[in-house]
C-alpha cells in the first residue's frame, strides 16, 4: 500500500476513534500517551509519517481495535479472520435477523454485496422448496424461512445494491429435476421458476442476477459484504475473511464471473420464465 494511502486511512480511523470516544483532543492524547500537539499533527494530514509503534499499540489497546484495522490492512476492527460454524448462524433462537450473517448484511448496507449461491438463491426460493431442502439437509425450516424473508426485505431497501452470479446450468438442472432436486415435483419446480422470475422483475435493478456457463467458469459459494469481509460457505461452516487483500482478490474473482456471464440481469427473469414454461418430468435429461 502506498505510504500516502496508509497515512490517510490511519488519519481517518484516528478521527473516527476520537469521535466515538466523546473525549476532547487533550484527553484523547493523554489516554494514548502523546501530547495534544502531536495528536493535532497526526490528524492534520500535513505529513505522511505514522506515529511510533508504541503509540500505535497504545491506541489499539486503549480503544480495543486491531492494528490491522488501524492501519487499513483489515476492514474488521477486531480479529483479522474467523471461522464460524453455520449452526451458529442458521439455528439462532431469535431468527435469522439476529445472526452473524444478518449483522454482516446490515453492516454492508449501502455498499455492493456480491453473492455466489450454493443452489437456488435463498431469497428467490418458494416455501415448498425451503421445506423440501430442509428435509434432505436436516436444517431448520423456520431458520431458512426467516432467512428468505429477511433477504427479500433487505433487497427492497432503496440503498441495496446486490449482484448474484451463478451457473446457468444450476437452473437447467433444477428445471429437469436432477441432482438433489430429483424428488421435487415438476409442478413445484415450475412454480419455483415462475416465482423466481416474478421476484427478479420486482427487485431489479437493486438485485441483479448474472448466469454464466458453468463449463467455462467455477466458483465456490461465497458472499462479499462490500469492502468489509467475505464469507466462504464450506458446507457446515463459514470461513470469514476480513483482511483487505483477500477480500479484494475475491471481488476480482466475482467480477471475472460477471464478465463471463451469457445471461445478464435484464434477461434473467425471462430465462427463468422460459424454463418454467417447459415440461420436464422429474429426472428427465
């Protein structure tokens, strides 16, 4: 990172800590072991110099933030990385809106959220599909329904900006009743695709679905919460990355998926609607 950029980020975060602290500059400076003139110089932007390591450590310790966050190396004020079991998220007793995942969505409001789902995107699922998938995964129906409703409401907010990218073949496989959906009735599959098409029209352009050729590109399921963090879904766990560099690398990966899309957001509803109008008995090829 350029020294000027590093200095600017540090200065903005120092100002944020000062504002949060409700202290005047003299008291703030005293709390971190420097004099007021030194604090004023740090906040003025007149120099790109950073304070001594001892001062940085004092600031981090006094205000309970990480050095990585203070210096712009992480978007997370606390630990730079964490692993959370999905059980902690999906089966929280107070519903999805009280989970860590919901907290990350709330923190990223007003920024772009990028999402690669593991199957049919959560907020586009019908109750019939939620119930069917809950039966085969032993996951809580209530938690999944709560998550679906939360995400729909989230995407209706005017400040929402969400891009979703997934293989086109996932929808084609679903329409044919193959894979995990081999026992999901054809009528329910048609209803699901029609429901999906309606929501895609309704939520556009704040929610945009891109479909790419899964034979040409591959992605693990993930969600990127603006510049703050990325959550990679690995079956029964979320691996959460908060450091700036991996979040940026995953953002570039997602943008490459979009560049490879052959069904764009203004076409996605029509694509789903066409699949809904076709006849695919369960397990057909």
